[in-house]
């Protein structure tokens, strides 16, 4: 089958979060399953800066966006059996950040329109167009809109994957015709209507042939108002075409046996390298070099749904134990201020890096002993899987993909692969973190066994690629 995968970011080209990791690593796995896959993303400044010489110019054209006729260039790149397409328009995409501009609706409206028009020219017509999150949610709408007039689009099937339903692309009603060039029926018929404006993600959920969420538990959670941010009724209505497919991780890139960013490599059979990684992490981050003090780490965006208020509430109690705490991330000022304060209050025991660094994040995955993810909601979460791959035991709240990947340790029979708590409650989190620290100190053999078990877990894309392939096949029957 021919699959066109549409995303607003994809590693290694452009990345702000987990979506990029998925868009970078699922397509090559689909190719291994026998599908022919193209991925299309905007040609951001960061892509142009890093890859420009390597991209092959395909063509240029003008794309219609309501009354606008907008320049659109197309570039191509072949990698791991996947054809990569980049949509060029410097006015929209030659900017330092990927998102967060006043005209994001127009930028991604243009991108979605461009994808819809450009797919006519691709050597192989897509059987399935697979879109992701609100930025590409107009693609299924445009495809169905065109199909009324144009046979080319009639046979194309569409999939929308929800990576995080918090971001929906909600805009004023007036943008429908004026910006997106769609007839009022798309509002009046209810597809895009939400309260008194339009909601792009809602439109894609209603209109696509299949809807997927990035973990089975998240697919269930989306039926509840607490998780669905106003779209619970739409999800309930579409239940018949909704499924949850757990993300995998790029097991080649995240591999403690071969990772070039860490102080020493290691494997389940020879863990000496992990000790070195810990020592180096303590040195580089200004922590006391203590091989027998466990390091609890977080690599996270500093935003509320990551559960940071639980950490703020309980850090003092946790620090009463013999433990060190490491945080890497950036985000809201209140959390940055809190971690700066914590670093000053616990010198040599709390280390903070307010920013993002791929190399340092890998050194943390490798050098830490425990990895904390107390998320309020977590559609899938990739960090807990990466941590496990580096033998760092996760402590998570039982939500979304965290629930699907972490099985709580049971002291009476030694089963499980991490630690977890159910209620979003600081006391519960603190209790479990302390349990994990105690296991490290008091039962090193059990701790080592957990590490080995975690490193041997299968988080590859193999199974999930099969599930996506089955969804595509069902749609094309
Ligand atoms: C979003 C979600 C995260 C998920 C990622 C990839 O960033 O918040 O939980 O792992 O998408 O699907």
C-alpha cells in the first residue's frame, strides 16, 4: 500500500516533542512491513539550515488558500527507504520556532492545502493519507471537499492520530471561508463547528475514516471530560472507528550499547558502563560524586500536565532521604523558579538544566537510577520507555501510555518493571518514590533485576507498525 504520512514535525529534521520522534521512526518501520511510505513536513528554517544541500528540488507551484495564491516549493530526500517531502514557503516557515506565531492557523492551513494539492503529482498515488494532530487536521477535510468534484480524491482513505487532544486548533468562525477557503456547510453541517467557532481537530475526528490515539489506555480515557478537553462527546460518537496504538521508540538511536553521547556503553550482561555514566553525570551537573546515592531524574517540558505541582509539593520530603534529584527541561516560569530555588536549597544534591540538550538528556537516561513521570495525563510518553532501555527504573502515574508500559513492582513475587501510583495526589507519589529509593538502598539485588528486565523490554515499532498496517488494510478493502 502507498501511505502518505503528514506531520508538522519529524526527527531528525525538526522537533519540539514526541510527535517528531514518532513521525521519524514509524515510517521506516512501515516500510519494513512492505508499505511504500512518504512523509511530508514543512521546510522550516532549521531543516533548511541543516539539510539544504542534501534536498533535491522537485518543483514549484502556486497553492490556493481562499483568495490567496501562494508560492509553494517542493523538495525531496530519500532515507531508510522512506521518501521525505518538504513544503517550502519562506514567508511561513523561515522562522526560528516551529509554532507559536500569530498566524499559525494560516501557516498550517497553507501546509494542509499544499499537501492536498501536491499529492496529485506524486509518482505513486496514496491509498491512505495519515495525519497527525491539529496542524494537519484540515487535510482530511480538504480531501473530502475535493472528492465531490474530483475523482482523484474519491478512493483516498484518511487516518488522524491524536498525540495530545489538549491542542485542537480552535479558531473564529470567520476563518472558515476567508482563510481556509471552505464552504459554510462545513460549519453549518456541524463537522467543524465547536461552540461558536471552528475546531480543526474535531473536524478531522468526525471526517477521517479511522481515528487513532497513541496508546490503548489514552483511547479509553478520551471518552471522559477530564482527558478530552471538550471533545468527549465527539470521541464517544466516533468510538467505532477509534483505536489505541502504542508508540514505539527508535531502538537503534536509544541504545546504551552504542550511544555515542554517553560516558561509557553498557548492556544488561555488563553494567559497568552505567556506573561510569552515573559518575560523569554527577560531575557534569555539579552533584556530589556518590556511587551509592540513587539519582531520581526528570526530562520533561515544564508544563502543568506533566505533574510538576506534585513534585513542588513533595520535594522536601523526598530530599529527607539519601537521594539526588536531576531535572532537564524548560517551560513555565513558576516551575523554572521552583527548580532554581530547589538547586539553591540543596547544593550538590539537586541539579537543574533549564533548556533542552539531546546529549545531556541521554547522559541523564544513562546516569540516573530512577526516572520520574507523575503526569496528570500522558497520551503515550516516550521518556519512560527510553529510561527503561537505559536501565533506569520508571516511577509513573497510571495514565495513558504510562499505564500501558509500566507494571508496578510487587515485592512479594518480584514481578513488574517499575513503580506507579493511581491517584493524582502528592502523598501517593511521595510514598511510591520513597519505596523506590528504599528498594535501591535495601535490596540491591531486586533493583538490579528490575534494571535488567527493563533493558530487555521490547519497545520497538514492530508490533505497532503491524497494527497501523492492519488499520490501513481494513480501510482499503
Ligand atoms: C505527545 C504526547 C506524548 C506522546 C507523543 C508522541 O507529545 O503528549 O505523550 O508520547 O505525543 O505520540
